[in-house]
C-alpha cells in the first residue's frame, strides 16, 4: 500500500501493488508457449511449401492426401500460434494489473484496504480518489471586508490558518444580505488548483 487518506497523488503514481508471483509465472509459461507455437508454425509452413513445390515438379510421392495433410498441419499451427499470442497478451495484461496507478491527479479521500497481505476480492474497491481540478469554496466575511470584495475578483492564495496555499480562482458569488451574525457569505471558484497541503 503506497498511499494513505488525505495524500495528494499525481497521475500514474503507484497506489497499490498486488503479489505478482502467479501473474509472472503465467506470463513466462505463455511466453514459452508462444515460442514453441512460432517454431511449429515455421516448420509446418516450410513443410507445406516444400511439398507444394515437389508436387508441382512432378514427384509422385506427393499425393493429394499428403498435400492435404500438410495444409491441415499448417492451418492448425497457424491457429495455435494465434491462440498463443492471445494468451501471452492476456498474461501481460494480468501482470500489468498487479500494479494499480492513479488514473488522475487528486487526493485519496477513502481507503478500503487497511493492511498489507490483505486478501482482496475481484472488483472490490481499493480507494477513492477525488478529482479536485475544480473547487467551490464558501466562507463568511464581515461587513467591513465585504466592501473590498466583488464578483470576478481574482484570488491567488488561501490562508488555511497554518499555511497559505497558492491557488488561482475568482469570487463567483456574494450573498445579498448579512446573516444574523453580521457576516456575508462569499463563494469562490478555483479551476485546476495546484493544492499541495
């Protein structure tokens, strides 16, 4: 487990890694099977082509039955080669699935896997990654401060108490009247923020 709740991750960061020993073994078997199928296909093709050539040159030993058998062997070798290629591709895809990468930049907001060596069922969620490429924040300001604020006003920093964040956005809404506490609600919209807390 390479992540935790609240962690900011970039696209293609590694989040999880499964035990890949079975997937590696399957890939190696599929790779060997393809090599064998390729060799058999090469032999069957050469054998068939040679028999066709000899038949055309008038060799009596190359009968129609011999040619048909060579052609069927060649066709079968082609089919086994295609099957071996598909099996290798499937094994490669399964091996790739042993490493889970972040599909986009965001923050981990939920984590469903708590410990390493935990058994995971197929199609079980592992984590929730939230896309924060657009944020809408609401805050309250005093009547004194509201005189300095207007719609469309650009914002380049947010003060979250212990740290100032470099973000870029603008004021998208201001309440028409003050609340009982004498404050006004102000809404800001941030697009593609580079938030790194």
